[in-house]
C-alpha cells in the first residue's frame, strides 16, 4: 500500500487516480487498510495526514460502491 502520510492531492483527479490505484492493488481490502491507517493517524494526532486519509477512504468507498452497482447506463 502507498504511504498515506505522504499523499497530498494536488487535485481531485489525483485523489480519484490514487483511489483507483489502491482498489486495483488491494480490492475491497483498501477500505480496511485505510481505516486502520486513519485510526493510527488519529492516535498520533496527525490531523493533516488524517484528513488526507479520510478523503481517500471516502473516495475509495464511493468507487467500490459504484462498481458494485454496475454500469450507469
């Protein structure tokens, strides 16, 4: 898994690209990994890194939900 602490999205495209990459590498396990990372960051009091992790977690969950629902058309 990529180091979430180093993740600093410059744009929404970077955020969605990173989320897609994580899903391709980890599948639905990406949610668990990001959740664990968020808990660790919360305990450390690393608020900026925690915010980035939570944004990434939200996008990963959205993309997985979209994939499960199937094609939009």
